[in-house]
C-alpha cells in the first residue's frame, strides 16, 4: 500500500519525508488528467515510476534526490512503516 500525496513541490517534500525517516518513492503524475506513463492505466498519477514499485521506497537521501532530479514532476509516495 502506498499513500499518494498531492502536494505542490514534490521534490522538496520527498526530501523532507526521507530526512524524517519515511521511505518514499516517485509516482507517476497526471497534470492534465492524463498519466505520465502514457498508457490508459487504471490509476493515473498514482502508480510508481520505479520497476519494483513500493519495494523501491527509500529514505536514502542520495537515492531520493536522484529520483526527483530525474523526474521533478513525480508525485511522492510514502511507504508506511510496517507493523
Ligand atoms: Zn499510469
């Protein structure tokens, strides 16, 4: 399960969450209702950009900044702490 956050500056928030110890991952965006994956998918703007989805979630700042440097428009997904 991934929580999708619709926030104005995703890169900044991704870093903030990572700093506070939450594992984040980049999600597709749907700025005009069309998902950036380019497909007619079932959850526009709400599925992961990375190949392993929520299993890629990380609080490693290097990883997080690399993701948002590559996809600055990406929505921020947070993987809730297990347990
Ligand atoms: Zn999509």
